[in-house]
């Protein structure tokens, strides 16, 4: 037989690789060659490379056990073109320039951020079919022909599933060719989507299935940058057909982890799909007839099959026996593998008769470079389990089978226990029809013809093959985690009985591969050790993801600027142009201050504060929440929501109000303007706008549906500009010539409808600084025009724009609390010194009853007070604890409260703070202490004051 | 009608980029802002006399089927809730439309609130419009389910939106103006492959 000189184990013809497209790649620094259509694993085997990785705990050489995503050992680090840690070589599609290294256990994340594009798509369908093997393809075809919206996903690069690795014939064609034709037909139907290279990895309630599509990794460096490398599919399906196939199982024998040990079905796949012979001389050990087909095919392709050690005392069924006999392959019933030698690669296999866990006769040594294994098949029911499906152990099938699920899901093909191709095709057609019909479509089953099923001997249930040595230190059950049968027996020996506990104690099944080829083996070891039926052991819980998914794929486009919405006002561009530093307030960007060249934040805020106190300044306050409350009962609703009386407000007037929760704690505050008899405009804090709107709706809809009131959020309908400072009246007069601005004509806490800078406006005379101030509301479309008009209204004396930091200082100097900063959900209006805002007259309002609880009247409740550090330069840290002692005492330390706000004040010429202090109002004039850096740092003495530190008489309000 | 020369729509600064994306898609996608449309939030008892008289006076019947729209002459009504609709009209018609509503409803409690400047409207049209939205919208936008005459309040990416199906290949996205730039940026990003596919 002639073979490629560079690929000594490659056949000259056959397989689904493209020999006209040779590829070069490097593995462990060595340049090798393969073909388009190879996986990294098949190309390595074509080059005779079996030792691919090193085990995580024991450092043992490891090879390639499988040909698919269940691979437990052949983990590689892809280094180029896109670095990816810890991928099984069996799923890495070969491409030009691929560079990879075998791993010693764990991969490593690349240090560089992954800037490749990843995205996500939502999809909906009537029928989702997972798995494009024979059953899945027929199911999808039947459903697609019915007119249903169908999505078919499969993890391989092309449809066909197991057919890609066999010579089965369907409908007169090679199975793989039949699969390609059927898939093309399906895809041509309207409203059908076929997704290859797509792994469904999560199955959640309401038939919500999440899958990842690998779209460009197989293109290597040629991958277009604008195409998402991977895509997360969020699929909502009315019916799901799981045609996820079966995993071939490993067996527990000594040194079952040697490179050159290969699952029999996978060897067959390497032969038929990739044109690769995984060895020259093979031994097969099996408990299942299906492996005889693999041995026969390999023998036909030129592999010398030295012997078959069939653990079943009766050996295989007639068809398998005939296959072996025709090729002169010796079959040894009741035999197992008792030793494997060959460090880097299987060199010799010892076979001996075994029965009931003991070697019952002399061993014979067989020279071999390939050991084929089949421990039978486990239906792939991970997604079924995630969906809430129950499993039952079927002794005849020696496997767990589906046993009912609360979700609208059907299992088809070998995932449901079907053994033959004919059975899979019929099962798929049945599942496709029932799914389509359940989704409301008339469907017809069409089963393509194929050859009949073999007469098989029942699969064996043996799991443990005794070794030559008395212990089972090299009988691996989890090759990835290096867990042996001895480890599992150690777990049961210390009393663990639950398979979940054994998993956590031994780590078996916790690895990258989740022990897909070994879970049944672990269950059998545990059952045997406990002396119970394996059916009572069950399985560990199946959880997403079915296979590892890159974080980058899950993050998708939700990163950088698109990670979270940035909300901006109509004036935002102006702020950016002006060089503002921004603060995040919820999702809003708000200017914090506007530093001039060379100014530090302290200087900028100080300058802005002086402008507001001494001249005129302006601020974008558009983010404040605004809610229109309309209807005949609007006043009744507001009286119940606010602690103070609202309904007595006259049209044209404004009132400050506080809302409490039923427990009496402050929820939010703001102003209420009465626009008409049945119409109020409520403002909320920026961060609470949505919450207050929801709060109103909740009470209206659940408790007071009889009230004739409608609430409508208008936060963003209006752009609002605050004009603050002693000169603000003059500026407003210039901008609004039609408005009578004199204090007597336009008193504090009233509003006027007028025209400002040619723009219709609602002007409110309210103040959050204690200065003469106005808030001008205009249509958001006109917000920038208003702001620019205000900027130029100052003439040569510039009007200073200011930001949130300045606003905070100005309000704190006046002792105005900020809900959420000076309150934390445990603070009453009385605690804030605002007993005046709590009505004594109203019969009821939210929180009223709580104010008669003894707890809200306690004398040692925390009160909002001012703190003046004795050193006027020391700025207290917000959140700093306040204690009575001058030195931090030994723990436990009694904290009297904490600093809620702390600033430098230009107006006061010093630092100051607000704090919530136990019995604070009774401590005014007293001395307390704030430790700065924990118990070892300096302790700052402070004087307790009333919270209003600036203009306590309110003399500045009228300018 | 207020002075219009100084007004600025939330996505005025995005017009060029939206137009460029439309052009590059070569017919696959049209994406544009529809600025200054009149939007009135209407709250009214659907079983009251006002709702009955509505169609005759205002020119559009109030749809009562959840998630549906009704088109009238110069006005459209979108169902937002059992007693809430969004009335949509051409730019500058807010005052006249509100007057018609009040005329229809009379003394019955009603809330008609101008929210025109609170919203930005984006139109996505073309064969890839639904595919672009599917990147960030979890509801089923298939024409069988969400054809012309349907609307939905949902999330698009991380912004709350109202989607309105204007036809088999056209969906209108109504979003709060503070989210408009984020959403336009997101849409342009989501369109990346679909634009290239049309080129």
C-alpha cells in the first residue's frame, strides 16, 4: 500500500478530506501536514502522533481516545491564529497555519484581550431538532415538509452525524452523501435554518435552548474580521427533538489511558471520514457487537486485527461473529485486557480469561500499537436531563434511557436507545411527525430504506477488568481528572453513597469533558462497591453547558460602549464640548464639573460654587424624573403617597414632598407642581424615576384601582435648565421679556408658563441651593437652543455652568439631604429633621401608621446632623464611622453612626460633613471622632452641628 | 406650533452614519430616524363612552386586542395596555390631535400627555431588518407572528422599546430619547454583517 510520505498513516483514497487542499500546521513546534476536512486529531493520527497531552495530576502520557466532542484526554492549547485555551484536538478543524501545543492538564487564558467579534441571535421555531445524524435529519425533513418553522443544529462541520464515519447505505447512497442531500433539501424549505458547527449547550424551561455556533475559527487567518467568530443562538421552540446520538463508553482495565487506546467507533470514524489508519496492528476489547464492525472495517483497510477480547462469556451475536471469522480475526469470549505496556504508545496488550472480577486463566501477550475499546453506548441525554427529563436504567440495553420530561421534547434515534440505523431512521421520522403535528402542522412520515438490523448479542454490563496488580491505581474512570477506580472505591469506603457526593469527593466528572465517556463506569463502580443495583445509583445532575463555551462568546457584543446603555440629555454634546468631567448616575451621564485648563477638581468645584452663591450659574437638571399625574382623584393619590398634604396646593404653586414606604422610611423626595385642577407634575430623584413611577402604578393597580388617576412618565419630554444665583433674576428677565420676574410677581415655590429665548417654557421658582433660583423646562427638542441662549445671556459676564459635584456641595451647605446618599432605607423624615413634612392632619398616607411605632420615636435613632472637623482642612471620608472616643477602643467598637456626605465649602471656607448619628440632635455642640484609616490610623475630632450650615435664616432665597 | 428652527432631534448627530449604513447595505437594509413625530400617551377607560365615540371624532378606533395597532386618517393608535395607547401623528399635530381627543371624550377622565420629544423613532426596513433586530430582541418577529398591524413593548438590546410592524420588511422602533444614541450605535453594530452581506 502506498502512503503519503509525510502522512504515513493516511490512506491514498477515501474519506471526506480533500487531498487537493493540503494544509501545513505545527504541533508542539513541529511542522506537520494534513488535509482540508481533517481535525487536528485526525491529522496528528495521520502523522502517527498518538501522544498528544500529559495528564493533569499524574503526568502520564495521554493520547486521543475519541473522534468527537466527548474527548477526555487530547487537550491542546491553540496558539495561532487566534489563541484559545484547552480545546480537544478532536474538534479543532485543521486550517493552514494552525499552531497548537499539547497540554499538561490545564490550558491558560491568553494575556491579551480577545478583540474578535462575537455576537448573539434570538431565533424562534415550531420544531428544533438537535443533532443532524440519521434520526435528526429524518425528523427535520419530515417537520420541514409539513411547513413548520424548523431549526436543525449539529456540532459537526457537516450534517450526517455517525454516518460520516461509516459505510452505511441509505436509499441507495453512501450515508454521508444521503445526509448532504437531505440537509440541502431541508435548507431549501421556507422558514428552515440548518446550523452546522453549532452545539446546543443549554436547555432551559419553556423549551428555551441556547447554542453556540463556531462560524469562522475553521478559516484560520482567512476569517473575515466583520463576521462574528462565534454566535450564541437563543432558540425558543414549541417542540424539541433531541437526536443527540450516543457516546461510546470506555472500560475500566489496567493502564486504559495509554496513547494508542482508542474507542472502536472512533477508530472507524478516523478510517472512513478522514482516511486515517490509527495503527498497524490492533487488539479489540469490547462488551458490544457494534465494535466488530469497526474491527472488520479496519481489517479490510489493512490493519492487522490480532484478537478480540470480548468480556461477555458468550461472545458476540452471529453477525459479528461471522464478520470476525470472515477476516480470520480470533475472538476470545470471556476475555479482558489485564495489562497494557508502552509508555508513549501501546506496544503490547495482555489478554486473559476473566470472570466475576478475577483472572481465571493464563494471560497471553499480544503485540499491538492500537487497542480498540468499546464499553457499549450511552445515549446522549445531557440536554434531556437539563430540560428536566427523567432517566431510567435499562438493564437489557445496559444504559440509561429517557423516561419522561415535563417539557415538550421528544428523544429520537440512538439517544432514545435505538440500536440499528433502520431503527434510528424510523424513530426520527416518527419524532419529526409528532413534533410537527403537536405544533399544528400536518406531517407525513417518510422513512428512507436501508439494510436491516443485525441480530446482536445483548451488550455486556461488565465494567471492571481485573488487572495483574491487586490494586486499581491505573484503572482510570476519568482520564481528564486522573481519577481511578481506586479513588472511587476510596470515596465509597469513607461512606459516600450518593453519586453527587462521589463526584465532588473524587472530582470524577468535573472536568472539561464532564466524563461523557466515563460517567456510566463511575456509576457501576459505585453500585458494585455499595452492593446495589446500578439502576439505583442514577446520574449526577446535568447542567449547562453541555460542552465548554468561551466567555467571549457569552459576552458577545455586550462589552465596551455597548455593555450598558449610556443615557444622555439633549444637552450632552455641549457638555462634552465644554470639557465636562462626567459622573454616572444610574445609566445617565451627568456633568460632574467643568474644569478650566489647569484646574484640579477641587478648584473647579470651588469656582462653580462661588459663581452660584455670588453671581449666576446654570446646570442641566434634565435627568430629574418627571411624572404627570392626571385625573379627578390625582390629589387623593398624591395625598396618600406623600407624607405631607398635596391636594391643598393652589394652581400655579409648587410644594416639596417626601414619600415613605409603609414602614415609614424615606423612599424618595421631590417637588409637586399643580398645573391644573386635575393635573400635577411630580419630580423624582434622577435614580428613582422609574422606581417611583412603578410605585405609583403598583398602588393604583393593586390597592386603589377605584381612583380615577393616570400617571405618565415625562422625564425625557422636557429639558430642564437650573439658573441659580443672585443674578439669576436679571438673566431670566433678559431671556423672558414677557415674564414678570419681581419677587412679588413670581414668588418662591410657584411656576409660570412663558416664553424663554423664544421657546415655550414652564419656569419653576424652586431652589436646591438656597439661592435665588429657577428651573426652566422646555421641549427636549429645544433644550440645546435654550441652554445656548442661557450661555449667551450673561453678556460679557459669563454664566458659569456647574455639575453634580457643585450641586451636592451647595445643597449640603443647606442641609438638604439626597435620598440614597444621606438615607439608606432606614431613615424617617423625622430622622432627617424634617418632621414638618409629615402631616398631622391627613387621615392616612403611606408610612403614617409606622410613625406611631415605638421604634420610630426612639430617642437614640440616628439623626442627620452636620459635622465640622476641628481641623478645617481635613476632609472626612464618606462612609467614615463616627465614635465617641478620641482613640479607637478595643473591639467591639460602638459606632454612633457614619458620614453620609463630605465636602470642601467655598462659602464656609472649610470642610464640612453630614452624618447620621445616634441621638445626633442631642449631641449638637458636642465633640465626636472619626477614625480615618481603621483602628491604627489618625482619629479626627469633629464638632456636631445642626445640618444647615449656610444661610440658616433663608435670607438668600429671594436674591 | 412651537418655533421649529432651533429644535434638534435626538439622533440628528447619527443621520450621516445611518445613511451610510443604508447605502452600504445595497438594498439589504434601510435605517433612518423619523424625527419630530407627534406622540401622545393616551389613558382612557376602554369601555367608557369616550372610547366609543373615539373613532368618529379622532379618526382612529382604539385597538383593544393586545399588541395591535389601528391606522386612521393622519393618526395611528398603538395598544400599550388595557387602558393605554400611543397616538402617533405627523410632526406638529400634537395640539390639534389632543383637542380632537378631548372633543371625543368630553368630561370623562382622560389623560392625554404629549410625549413626542420624549421619544426617538427609528425605521428599519429591507430584507434584513428583522435579522438585525433578532440580535437583540427576544420576541418572535417572524411576519407570521409579528406582521403589519402588530406592536410590542419589549427590550431591544438593553433599551426598552416599542416595536411597530409597518409591513413585511419594515419595523419601527420607538425608544426613549435618552437611549436613542445607545440604541442607534447598537443597531449600527448589529447591522455589521448584514450590511457587508449586501455589499
